[in-house]
């Protein structure tokens, strides 16, 4: 086979997903540093963007594909990949509008699984691996990260209790910047690879490169640039929820949270689990609220996030399946173009909605009045 | 270490407890060490400032304090460097 127009569409859509992945996840690394004023907001997102770029090039072992082991890649077509990406992008944009830090990885996996289901049926999905490698680790990782962050916070405050507040804050701001940088680096390494994997999969499916090929250099470069640019744009709505909404954070807590995140993400990927950075970071921030005496944790905000997490896989899958259904109903490249038009319309509407209550570097740290956090609704397909 | 076999178990308990132990060391003990370093730089701190009977407030660290602090920060930096090395060498 081989349809280069369709392939180009898939590549552009994959890079768009990578971009939303970047700006959705800026907060995982930088929300705490922004909330405690360790870094000015715009410096924080620029630093994170650069480190994501570096991180994307750092790892020498580019992951095969995100889909291998989860779906039967022999049944995947370009249209399936495109529809899966549409599901991932839609969910990322919707949760960003609502200011909910949800997992970009789950959105992508969900989208691809949904479109594969629609295209080939239930036997094409490896359900056991989906649970063992994605869903169960996703449930455990925020708990582990939260425990580590709570313990770290408790230790830090015990050890540093004799310091004056100003001396303590000054010292820990430096530690905070260092640990947040590690999270940014790890994010670039982990998440940029997911899109590289998807594009490589599309190239293989299209017969452009042999099935055993690893990601070509232009794929690595373009994915690195897309995620870095997305990070630099700063998903201010998500940053605000993570930095101000969950817990009121001081800089020692910020350092504890980012250290716990970096440790859990790097260790897990060492053991072969590609976790959601978002789940880990959220768990850590919650943990650091639990670990400091007198800190108040807004459990209702946390509950809303957890609800959104439960919906991420099925909702993205529903959009992915719907997109595949529409594309195959119309058929051929025209079907994919119809999907694309719909996706652009959805993205435009969400962007327009976001401009009505803009959140940016200037108001990201405004007092939390329960505002940028509406009800978590499962996405309509 | 334990390469996930095709028929992976639902939960890899060996990997889980190793991740927990190592994450406590790297994610909680290291920041605690950083805190210890900060404290070594400012012996007494708030308490000395409050309870200086002759008006002297010993806020600066002695040579030993600076040495301890330097050691703490060096260990933290070394661990961060090792983490970056782990990323580069392919986790």
C-alpha cells in the first residue's frame, strides 16, 4: 500500500498531539515552582521547554511503539492511527479547558485502543497487557509518589525547623528548581518518545520504512521540537490547578514533591513501566500536603481529578472509535479529511471557550476561589 | 532487571517494592539530606537569634558546618548526575 497524503496528515496530527502533550504537562514539573515564586512564570515554562527538548534527545533507546504489546499492530492502518490521535487530542484539549491535569499518555493509548476496537474488534486488543502495564501501574503510581513525597516533606520540615522562614525558603527554592528540572528532563525523555513511536508505527504501516526500523532522525527532531514548543506555551490552566488548587505549597514542599516525582518516574521507566507523569506529579503534590502539619489539601479538587482519570481511557477510546467510524463511513482519504475538519472545529471551539476566562502567566497564581475547576464531565464522542 | 515477559503477571511485586524502596531513598532521603545541608550552613538559626543573652546572634556557620553542608550538597548533586546518566544510558 502506501498513501503519502494520508501519511503526511497522520504525521502532522501526531505532532499536534505531541504539542498538546507538552502544554498539558508543563504543570507537572513547573506548577510548584511557579506557585512558590521560585521562578517567574515565564522563566519556568522556558526552562521546562528547553529541558524537554534536551530530554527528547537524551535517551538512546527510542521505545519501539506505544501500541506494541497493547494492540495487534498487524491490524493497524493509517486511518486507525489518525482516529486514535484525534481521540487523544480531543481529550487533552477538553481537560485543559477544564484545568484538569489528566494523563496525555492515557489519552493517546485510549484513542488508539478505541480506533483499533472499531476497526478490528475486541480480539485486536491485548487486554491483559492493558491492565498489567497501563491500568494497574496507573493506580499504584500516584499512591507510591504520594507516600514518598509525604515522607520527604515530613523529614524536610523536621530537619529544617530551626531555620528562619526566609533562610529556609531561599535554600529550598534552589533545590526546587533543580528537582523540577529533573522532572522536565524525564518528561521530555518519556513523553516525546510516545509520539515518536506513533509516527514510526505510521511509517511502518505505510511501508515507508521496514517493520524493524527505529525512529528516523527527522521524527526525533520534530517530536522534540513539538513537545518543547508546547511546554513553552505553558498550559496555564493546568498549572494553576496543580500549583494553587490542590494544596497551598511552600518551597520545601515543592522540592519534596518534584524529587518524589523525578525518582518515581525515572525508577519506573528503568523497570520498564512507562508511567503517566501527570499521575505521579499529582500524587506527589497531594502527598506533600499530607506530610506538612497544618497544610490543607482540597480533597474535592483531588476527587474531581481522579474522576477525570477514570474517564480518560474510555472517553478517548470513544472519540477514537467515533472518528474511525466516521472516516470509514465516508471512506478513503475523504473520510480522514472529514475527521480532520471535525477535529479542527472542536479544537477551535475549545480554544474560543478558553479565551472567555483566560488564564495566563499574569494570573496563574491568583487566589484559588474554586474557579478554574468545573465539574468533570466525560467527553461526548 | 526483570524484563517483562509476554505473559506478565498482573502486578510485578518484586519491581514494585524495589521501586518503593529506591524511590524513598532518591525521592525523600535526598531532599532530607539537602535540608540537613541547609541547616549545617546556619547553626542555631531561629533559636540562636531568639536566645542570644549577650546580644550576639551566631548565624554564620563554622568551618565544620560548611564542610558538612558541602558534603550533603555534593551527595545530592552526585545523585542527580547519576539520574541523568541513567536516562542517557537508556533506562
